[in-house]
C-alpha cells in the first residue's frame, strides 16, 4: 500500500494529506490564515482545487466537515486502498 498519509494538528491549523498507491495525492487543509481548501493531484497535475475563506463557511457545514474528518482519520488505510 502506498499510503503515507499524515495528519498535522497545530494551533489554528488542521491538515490531512493522503497519497494513494496509484500516486494520487489528496489534501484537506484549514490553514492558519483561515483558508479552507481541498486539493487533488495526479501525476503532478491538479485535478481538483476548492478553496474558501473558512470564516465564510456556515457553522453547520463546519460541523459536518469536522464529523467527516473525525470519521476518516481512523479509516485512512481502507480509504486509500479504494
């Protein structure tokens, strides 16, 4: 399995980076400047990029994202095998 997934949890920053066996890289990040983004790369080419100011994301969506990430973390190995 090619997973070198990592989780960075610092003050004001959360990041999850996954590298699938096929080489696809998935990153979910809320950075210290308040930008929330999702980035998917394959063969060094950007396949998807979504960014939004975190403060503009509605509270309900933030809570849903938090629950999604909490659910993903314990299951990273199964996720990257797909």
